[in-house]
């Protein structure tokens, strides 16, 4: 059905759309369990629930992945593909889970949060992966990236944004985003 997400053990429904004449947008937030965790996911959920109404849209917001790898395994491949197929906007940290972008419908959107490079003690080319990977933070500007390529093949739009972590993290308010 187009008015809901496929249910599963790895999915938490945050906002269910009210019956309305407004166009429905299904937003899936991918959360991670231990690495690249979005620390402000509750704020993001609130923003994603309210922001679409400003554009005449009604939103369903769900979060997947909070149970980690075991949650994804318990969901099964077909259910994961169905979840992606039902998603209009996919948001999450850079990682394997955003490979679901290969199964989005044509015209969907993917927003990939890319953390800063990790400095290793023996690294000689600091930033050699993340620098070229997220070179341009505009829509459809990284079609060769690990997430941008499958999104492009599916006909979805992709943007990666560089995010801060640790003590450098800044909090955005709704007013700053809108």
C-alpha cells in the first residue's frame, strides 16, 4: 500500500500520516547501532514530521536500523527491498545500509551524511577516501560514489553532505533548515 511502510522487526514508525488530500511523502531514516550513529535523530524525526506540511505534503516518517546488523538480518532481503521501494526520501549516515538506494523508485531522493575522515596513526593520505568521495555537496553531483552510483542507476537523486562529529557537532533548529 502507498499509505504505509512495510512493517518489520527493524522498523520504528515515528509519524503516521493523517488522512488528507495532501500528497504523501514517505521518509525513511537509517540509524546505526554503534558507528556513525546520528546523535540527534529525535530532533530530525520532529523536523521531518513537520517540515513537509510547509510544502503541502503529508509525511510518514520511519526509522530503520536501530537494532544493528541483527535487525537487518531479521528483516530479510525481500522486506528490505520492499521498504526501499516504498520510500520517497532516504536519509542516513554513509554506509552499507544506504545501498538500499538501488531499490528506490525513479524520482526518489537520498541524503547521505558523510562523517569527517578518520585519522589513523599509520595513515599517509589523510582524507584520501572522504575527500574525493563527497567532493561536491550538491544534488546528483557524485554519481560515481558508493551510494550515488546505485541511486543514479535507480533514477533517484543523491546528495552527500559532510557532517561534524564529537565536540564539533552543531545542532540545527527548524528555522535554520527551512
